[in-house]
């Protein structure tokens, strides 16, 4: 049914309902109206014959009185008349006077007992021919009442008149409905034609009428959104590095992307023999971003902290990487030990890190640390501005180390498209309120064009924080914040890993990896291997992980001598007291459990406390029967996705903390509360006992998800959104230039 037909049907139905209601009201009104008219006619008839009635009232026989009554019935409505004295005796009546009305009271007519009321009275009664109106009116001689006249009038015409009125109303409302529908459709058609013509004229670049400006902006936004979503989502095949390059070429025409991150993707360390070795840092951020940088080229600005970094870079701190491929530039920024202590170890990792992670470590905020944080953010921002080659570059600012950098870059490059991705959780507004410099952090981040988080929950927390502490407008529909006449989008971009992983290609098959690892650990062929891979950080739940292994061995004693859990633990931030305490605690817990359950040639927990290169980590992933990720609070956790990417044999079980962003995506894993040691140990037992068929079903599902939602898709969606913001800004700049205004930064 067309929209116009639906409108007409609705209009006619509405008017039909109004017609029914009106006819109901008219029926009652006309009935009362006609009854009053009949009563008035009766009064006029008696008053007109009053003198004649008085003259002939006492004559006997009262032939003249009967004649007079007959004369009164010549009125077209009066059917019969009768004269009664005060005692209720009949003095005369017309021939066809109904006997039930002859000198009787209304109660007697209705079949009820009781004394007759004094005239006047009136009632409506039904006869064989239809309804009649009967009334008794007194005959007065001065102040004396002689008797009363009973008149019976025809009432059937009222029904006919009511029917005519109803038909008239129906016809009138019907004509009104059709007329209103036709007029409305014609008016709507003419208005639509004029509106469409005006809109086409505007889109062709004609003069712009003020009332069309908001609509024109919405239409252009919609066109851009459709185009970018089509580019991002509707291409055939999965997201790959090649597709990411094509997308960037299409949207940015070969322009380079600049990434700002504290951690560098390649570190040059001085080896024991005096040479230089390349080290890949243990960082989820690097794991995610390095494949993107190799795909899109550009510059990675980072802190040069390794022992041989200076001698491998040029005078400006630049070096091309990866070694042998050299697809992009790494720009290193040097920091003094004092600046690194205040900016990195102090404010970033003793302040912001525990503030954003609900891991029950108190954040520490010091004034000197904050000054170093400001100075270092400014220094890195200056380095980024030195590396751009256009007025409106695309810049990706990474993580909590550089919360102030977006606004600093914006001041020097007002036309830049800045994407800030916050890799750790963003807590609620109450917790952020702990930070003495919360307003400065928020102002810095709002220099971004887009702020990305792993989950919508963290986006909501950020919007709530800005709403509480900033003078800004929150656009809940668009998930945007308008501050200083500039809009910042706040969107979720769940990060992922490279697919297929280049480390998987460089690692032996799972069976070979298992044989190698078992031989290195001295495990028997029937041994069961669990693995954990983390930096030694209190947010990773390593203590809770080891306690779950202990509880597992208590619950299932037969696993003693067979189940071994290997923890690959890269040392991290060891100059911070809390991290040194963690190292000692983990070593103590592992030693206690090993002392309790160890047997000759067997210990249940193996701690490998050193840095491990990605190929080594992938060998353990492929060799393990299960991987336990027990983070107490995590933005995403890429270890879970790396384990899935490594298992092309579709074996192995992932036991995953519910407090990770990955738990929202990898629902086929065994999801646990790492604080609940009994639940976690039960999940480990379930993983060990799980059949190969079930392992395969779960792993296939998770691998399909990671393959589809890989790091290329993560980067592609962010950069396509950045391209849309950039196009919108350029268009706005042209429009403002035509009006002679200053362009507003998006």
C-alpha cells in the first residue's frame, strides 16, 4: 500500500469515527429538541382554545366540548385529545383517543400503582403504530383550575428526522474527507516538487537559502557516511595488509601517516660480544600497530631507550625499519634519565596506569612528575610536527603516555586529523576525579578529531567524565563532544592482531613445536602443558593464576606429575617499587607451590622471567594444551588473540578472564572470574578434559572471528573515519572561505 493511499485510508477512517461520534451526539440533542417542541405545541394548543374550553366545560351533554377537542386535533402532530375533571372523570374525548391515556396518571399508564400527580405531566409511550408523546395540561379560569386536557401527539417523525440528519452528516464528512485528502495530497506534491527542486539546485552549487542549511549539512554527512561505510565494509574478501594499503591510497592518495607512541617497534641493543642485536619489545601496542605501519608507511615517533639506539639512527634520530624491508621511518626522541623517571615511571605508570586499572594499587601523583609529563608531551608533539609534510596530516596518537599531545599538536597544526587511541581502560568519572590534573588531561585529549577505545563501555565512561568535569556539549546521538566549537568523535575500535601472523609463518608446525618445547622442559609424552604470556604487571593477575594452578592440583591429584604450567614473564618497570614487590611475590608463590607438589624430575610451575622474542612465544602457544589469560582489568588483551592466531591446528583451549575486552568477543573461550580461584581451577580442569572435537569447534569459531576482525580492519575503520572527518573539514573550509569566514577545526 502506497504512502498516499495509507494517508487517505487513515484520514477517511478518522472522519468516519468522527461521524459516528457526531451522529450519537446529534441523536440525543435532536430528541430533546423535538420533545420540547411537542410540549410547546401542546401548550399553545390549550392556550389557544382556553376561552372556548371554559365556555363549554360544564355544559351537559358537552357536545360542543367534544367538537372543540376534535378541532384541536386538526394540527398535523396532534393525534387525539381528551378533557378530564379534577376527579379524573372523562368529560369527553375524540373518537380515536387511546384508552390507556384517558384521564389516567403517568404511573397508571406505565402499569404502576400510586396517586396521579397533578397536571401538567408528560411522557413518551409506544403504541402499535409507533412512539407517541402524551401530555396533560391544566385548564385555568383565572386562579381556578377547572380540569385538564390530555393531548396525544405523533412522535414517529423524530426517528425519520434523526435518520436524515445522520445521512446528512455522513455525506458531509465523507465529502470533507475526500476533499481534505485530495487537497493535502496536491499541496504535499507541490511542496515536495518545490523542495526537491530547491535541494537539487543547492547540491549543484546554487545559492543557499538559510532555511536549507541544516538539511544540506545532514544530507552531505549522510552521503559521506554511506560512501565511507561502503568503502570500509562492502568490499569483497577479508581485511588484509593489501586491502588496507588500497584503502589508504584511495582516501589519502599516498600521504604518509604519523604514529606517536612511547614504545618503539624495534630496539637496538648492545650484545655481549660487542655487536648490535634487534629486539622486539613485549608490548601489545607494538604487536597491533607495527603491521599497520608496514602496510601504510609513514613515520613512527617513539622514545629511543635501548643501549644502541643512538648509534643506529642518523643525526635527527631517524632509522628505516623493519630491517631488510625498510618500509617506514622510525623517529627516535631522546630523554634524560630525570625526564624519563618523571614522565614515564612517575606520572604515566605510578599515576595514570593504576588510576585506569581497577587492580587495587593506589595511584601516586606528584607535582614534579606532572611537570615532566607536560614537558615530554610537548617535546614529542614538536617531533611529530617536524615529521609531517602537509597542512592537514593524519596523526595517530597512542595511549595514556600522550594525553596532552593532541591539543599541543592542534595548536601548531589546526587542520590536522588527529586520532587518539587509548589502549587501556577508561574508568568512571568518580575514579578519574582522583587525578589533580584531570581537566588538563581532558582538554588535551579533546584536541583530537577522534578518540578511540576498545569497548563502548569505556566510551561511555569517557563521555560521562567530560560531562562531569568540562564545559562541553555531549552529542549522545553521534557519540561526540563539542568543545571550543570543535567536535571530537568518541568511538569504539576493538583492537586485534595481524592475520595471518607473520610469526606463525616463521614458526614450525604445532606438532614440531610441541616436541621441541616438551624436550626443552623435560616433559613426558603424556604431559599436559598450560601457558601464560605476560609482562610482570600487577594488572595481569599472575599471582591469581598460580593460585588457580595450585587449587587445580588439590582438586585433581592425578594431575600431579603430568600438568605443568609455564609462565613467560617479561620483566617490566622494575624500578617501580610495586613492580619489584610483584616480582618477589610471584617468585615466592611459584616456589611454595613447587615445593608442595614437586616430585623428582617434575615441578608444576615453571617461571621463565626474561624477554622472549615473538617466535619463541608462538612456539609455546602452539605447544600448549591450554592458555590462561587472567587479567584483573584489561582494555583488550592481545595474548588471547595471539594464542588463537597461532593455533592453525584448531586445538588448545583458551581460559579467559571476564575483565578483559577480549571476553566480549571470544565468547567460545572458557570465561572465568580470576578472583574466584575455585571457578578458575574448575575451568582449567574442564580445559584439560575437553575432547578434541569440542576444542576444534570452539577454536574454529574464534579463529573465524579473529580472521574477520583483524588488526587491518581495526586500523582501516579508524583511518576511513579519519578520512571522512578530513573531507568534512575540507568542505567546510571551502564553504567558509566563500563566506569570508575562518574555517572551524573538525
